[in-house]
């Protein structure tokens, strides 16, 4: 599929997402006292903003470290993996492909002479580690706040699902081997993709490496919670760090909801909805969410700048990779 055709097919989908996001924003704003949000925003001082931004930067450094360590052959330099995390963040925002983070990883690693099978095995390791931490924290959220937020029946159901996911994660390779039966029937790309996946599954699991990646994923979640902790501290709001840590999975899962352009603003909407359960006034929760969104937008802008200053990895080159080769 050419990039031009992809753009055409994505137009109405993006239009629907923007419209839905406008509805979400309207719903949230309709509950606010705007004249109380503005003073809260003005109360932020320089040093806490710098500290929160530093934690946000550290988050992407840890993501780059996790990606780098997940690869065991032809591993690019660590600084490349870290900087490319920001590049991918920007690409996700400007190229209309849903949940394309791993696709970009495979494409960009190809430019570093990393085989697709090795890139996929690295992604499998990363995802197992990330999902293990995400679901574990989500289970803690259900146990701590589930009945208040979701009700008893929903909490019990989602807790059972979370435990089930944790139990089947060690058998991820087995389920991937089963999935190739379906994948091979995908037109044009099915058979090559099955071959690549099978090659990826030939590489060893490396349980010790998975443990290291899980540790980095925990550190990344803690840093993500630290951003919110610092911003709330500036609002003189005392929310325990553990409560913010178990809120991180909800922020990350909000990205997959088809309610905005590539998930932009949805974690902040989640903050506005969830922080009042922890005793934070709605207006101050909104101020924290707005500042969080500004810092996150700065990370996206940084990714754009990395493309502008690079002569080897350019945005035009990435777009050209999506274009259908012309028939000779």
C-alpha cells in the first residue's frame, strides 16, 4: 500500500478521532471552573518544571536503554537508540499509522543493518518486560482503587484477566508460533512475515536479559510517576508515590483509545479523571495535566529537531520508505 493511499484511507479516521477528542475536551472543560485553573497554572515555578522535564527526559533515556539491551546482534550505539526514541515519538505523531511504534523500530534498525528477525526478537523481549510491569501495576491498581473506581464486579473480572495475562506471558513464543497460521494468509506480506517471525523465534529467550528489561521497565514507570509527583507537589497536593505509580498503566493504556490524533492528550485526560479520586481538586488536576501535556509536547518537538539536524536520518527518507516502489 502506497503512502498516498494510506493518507487517503486515514483521513476520515483521523477526522473522527479529532472530533471525538473535541467531545472529550468539551466534557472535561464543562466540569471546570476555568477561573481557578489559570491561577493554578501561574503558580508553577521554574525549578519544579525543570525537575519534571528532567524526569520526562530520563523516561525516554530508559526507553532507549531498554530497546538497546533487547538487541543481541548488530546492536546500534546506545546514544542512537536513545535519540531514536524521540524520533519515533515524533513519527508516531505525524505518520497516520495506528500503534506503529514497533514498525518504526524495525524500519529504523534496518538502516543500521539489523535483520528484521533480530529486531522482532528484541521487540518480543521488550514487550514481555513492559507488559509484565504494566499488568502487575494494573493489578495493584485494581486491588487498591478498583472497587471505588470500577465497582466490585468489574474489579474482580479485570483482576482475573490481569492474573491470566501474567500467567501466559512466559508462553509468548508458543502463542506466536500459533499465530503464524493466521498471519500467513495475509495478502502479499503474509508468507515473508511468517518466515521472519519463525527466524526471530529461533533466537534464545535469554531469561536473564528479560529480567534486566523488567527492571528497566519498573524504573521507567517510576520516573513517569515522578513527573506527576513533582507537579502535584508544586500544587501542595499530597498523593502517595505508590498511588501515582499504579496510575501509570492507565496513562499508557489510554494511548490505544481511538479518541484523539495518535493518542495525543489522552493520558492528560486520564489524569483529570483519575486524580480527583486521590483527593486532588479538579482544577488543580487540570493544571497538572496541562503542564504534563506541555512537557510531553516538548519531547515530540525534540524528536522533530533531531530529524532537522541529521543528514543521515531525515524525515523525507522515512516518508520515502512508505512509498510504493514504481514499476520498472
